[in-house]
C-alpha cells in the first residue's frame, strides 16, 4: 500500500486521484440513496444528453484558466453564435456548411476581441470579458428583438442533426460521443502539443516565458479564440437538441462551467491544471441537480450542495498544494 | 587573434520621453567575458535586453559575427546564438525540467506535438553531462520549484551550452546564492572562455565581477563612462572608480 502511495504516478496525479474519488463517492451516494433511479439507464442517458453542452466549454475554458486568465463572456458568445446559426440555417433553407462556418467564425472573432483587449489594450481579462459579456448579449437582444427562432423545419431529420445529437444504437446521444472525443483530443493538446506547453509556461510566469522566447500575447489570443470556437460549437449542439433558439440561450452556463473547471482541480493562479479533472468536474456538477432530486431532497438543496462540493473540492486542492511547497 | 563577435554602434533607447541608453558603442570579442557595471538605473538591464531581443533599440546598429542584424525577438536572438541566463526569470517554477529546458524551442513533429521521448532523453543528457547533476533527487521530472538558486542557474547554463550559444548574457548570476553556489557559477563563467564562447555579465558584486571578467564596461545614466581591461586596473582601483562615480552622481543631484 505504501508503495502504491509513493509511486511516481500517484505523486504527480494527486489532483486527478482526489477528484475521481470525490466523484465515485458522490455516485455511490446517488446509487445507495436512489437505487430505483440509478440502477436504470434513463438517468444516464439524461446526463449524457445535457452534460456536453457545458462540458465542451469547460474543457476549452481550462486552457484559459491555466493561463491565469478568465473568460466570463462565453455565455453571450454562445448566444450570439446560436442566433447567427439559427438565422443562417433558416435563411439558407438548411445549408449546414454556411451556418456552421459563419457561426464558428463569429465565435472565434469574439474570442479574438477578448484576446486583443487583454493583450494589446491591457485590460485584465475579468474586466474585459464582463464588457464583452454584456456587449454580445445586448447584440442578441437588439437583433432578435426578444423572439426565438425555430429550426425544426430545416434541421430535424437531416444528416447534420443525426451527426450532432442522434442517439447511437438508440441509446447513446451523439453529443456525448463528441464530448468524449473532444476531451481526449484537448487533453492531448493540453499536455503534449507545443500550444498546450506554452499555455502552462505563460500561466506559470509571463516574464520568464517571454525571456524563453514564447510569444506570450499570441498564446493568450489563441486561447481566447479557441474558447470562442468551442462556445459556438456548444451553442450549435444545444440548437440541434432543442431545435429552437431563444434569446437567453447560454445564460446560466457561466457558473456551472467555471465550477466544473475549478472543482476539476485547475488552479486559478495559472500554470497548472488538468483536462481530465475538468471532465470529472463536469460529471459532478452536471449530475448534482438530478442526483439531489432523485435522492428525495427538494430542488432547493441543489445550489446549497453545489456550493458545498465546490468549497470542499477547492479546499482539498489548496491543502495538497500547500504540502507540496 | 581577437575576433569580434558582437558590436553595438550608436545605440539609443528611449522609453517615451525617458532616454535610457545614450549613444552606446561597445564591442565583445570571441572568448571574452565582459562585465557591465554601474549603479541601479544606469541602463545595464536595458542594454542587455536590447542584445537579447526583449527590447528593440530606438536607433543604432547591432553587428553579430560582423553582419548587421536586426533582433526583433528573443526567439531570433536565440537562433543567432545569444542566450540569456536570468537569475529569477530563467525558468518556470511549476513545470518539469524536461519541459523547461526546451521551452520556446520544443522538439516537435510536423503537427506541433512534442517529441516527449527525445526531449526527456536530451534533458537527461544536459542534467548529467553539462551540469553534472548526479543526485537522485533531481530528475527530468522534477519541477523547478524544489531547486536551489544555484541549481536553477545550473540548468539555465546547461541549456545555453546544449544549444551551443556563442554569447551568453548573465543578469546578476550570483544574486541570492550561497558562497559555495556562487563559486560554481563563477567557475562556469570562466569555463566558457575555454570553449571560445563569450559572455556579458551584470553583477553588483565587484569582487565577483573582477574575478570572472576580462574587461569592464562602466555605465552611468545610460552612457559608457569607462572601459578597462583587467590588466589595466586593479580590483581596488575599480572599486575606487565606482565609488567616485557614485559620489559624483550624488553631488550632481544635490547641486
């Protein structure tokens, strides 16, 4: 036992191991407290259906948080890109390529603006993205005039609908498969691509990174741009699932998404983080609401227990970290 | 015999209205260690940042290996063979050594993914052969956080040797180090000469500077005010010069 605890893997993956134990414990509570729900498949299908919408963004946001930056504007980027997607899909009578290309491009453009505000103008990211949060949501309201867009006629039953949200074997929602694939890909980029490497260095120490020849501004800009892209993508997934755009789309994503990143163990100080942890964080945060209700507690407990989870998890990480230094 | 490596001609650097460097003309030969000395605010750090590509001069010319060059970034100066070793800023604390050594010039495949095996292998070689870390406590997987000041300097030096830099720029290399570690760093600087490599270094401690350098360039308020070869000046005289400079500065300020 001592051997296992002292092994290299355990030493370097304390965060990942802690978060996994927390998740297992949580699901064990669900399982024991509400066996009639958690021994059957539908609850898991519901999880797989809903988690990817904020999970994709959480994975992508892990890059920005590892930089020591934050992006609060993604809920509104989801809004503006979903609106664009809905408008174009209906206007072109279901031309997926045009709608997808322009919506994701707009997402990247919104990310680019965040990146430029932070690097070239020099506004702290928390402030800059509060600005763009209001800006993009405001634009959604102005353009949509408060009304929604139904895409059911141009999307339902199409190949792109199948590609995004159809149930594989009638059971597994396609968006969950995409979520897994993207998580694996992003994990790889995060740890083993030059870009992921630079994200860690810049988040760790900006001045040192500059001295070592890393283009700090570019790394930051690309991080915001990819978050813009994935926000758009998450919005498009949601659109296919709901077959409807509503002007508040994306609102309410902010706290769950960031909570998943922080519960997952990524440090707000930058330089350190884990995509796997964020993935588990998504499983935890995304299951709380249904889990709590299934346990027979009233819905009023959801936020309370959410808060408890976040506080306990980040306290554990802080303690682990303190021991290290 | 003495072959020129780096020459700066009429370098000026302004930060807005502040003239930090005023008409700097200096030359560094191959195999020579040059110390930049001067008070705080004399422009030493700015000067080496111009050389390493962190700052670009407002005007003036830089020659490297007798060719005029325009150093636009740290990556470019590194490619030319200029490597900086900064006391506090050479490495990133929370990252592993195998990542730190190659930061900014990773070994990657065509898609930009790191060749981890190769980076680890080369990092191991650097730790063992160039730095002489034999302790089991420091491996390529160690993060920089646990290293002492001297060990950090060692890693930065090892990195510059591995990448075969011609000119190594040292910013306060002995600051905050124990006597024993300082000794190691100074020995390393002396060792550079044997490989016909050059170094510029800044250090507040005249005793360290005097022991390691071949030539001294004194900066004061952005200008070169003195230049001495080691055989032209004794350590005591050099100290005396610095004190005079310091006092004359004070008198001027008071007047």
